[in-house]
C-alpha cells in the first residue's frame, strides 16, 4: 500500500506536471498561432508594400522617360533656334556687307558727282568771267564809239 500510495502520489504529481505542461503547451500554441497570424499579416503587408513599390518604380521610370523626352525636345528646339539664329546672323552679315559695298559705291558716286559739279562750276565761273570781260570790252568799245560820234558831230 505504501508503494501504491507513493505511486499514486507520483501519478498525481505527474498528472499535475502533465496538466501544467499541457497548459503551457496550449499557451505556447496560442503564442505560436498569434505569431503565425502576425507573420501572415506582415507577409500580406510586405506583399502590398512590394506591389506599391513596384508601381511607384514603374511610375518613376515613366516620369524619368518623360523627363528625358522633354529634355531631348527642349534640346532639339534650342538647337533649331540656334541654327535659325546662326542662319539669320549670316544673312544679316551678308546684308551688312552688301550695304557697306553699296554705301562705298554711293560715296564714290557722290565724290565723282561733286568733282564733276566742282569742275562744271569752275568752268561756268570761267565762262562767266570771260563773258563779263567780253561785256566790259564791248561796253568800252560802245563808250569809245559814243565818244567818237560825239567828237565827229
């Protein structure tokens, strides 16, 4: 009986330990279940964030492509404007050269005209002086004739 009592005590102690262990096991299973649920939720959030990151990465790539296109278009427009400005500059330089040539021709023509005018003016002055000299000479002759006729009559 003593042995039986000891064995009963041992069995009761083992049953208590088993109950305690079972309770701990249940608690551990609950903790594990909570952790697994938490891990599952974290995985779901991670997948959502991964999709969001992928979407944002695609949007970023598209924005970068658009920016590159805009930069290229802007560069092409600037180069086109630069070519147009260079062409306009060459046209203006050509026009300036032509205008300078015309101006030089006009100056030469003016100088030639002034020389011809001065020459003609000098010629007319000389002819006027000769005419005045002839006129004085004729007036003197007329005066002489008047004097002679006065003296004769």
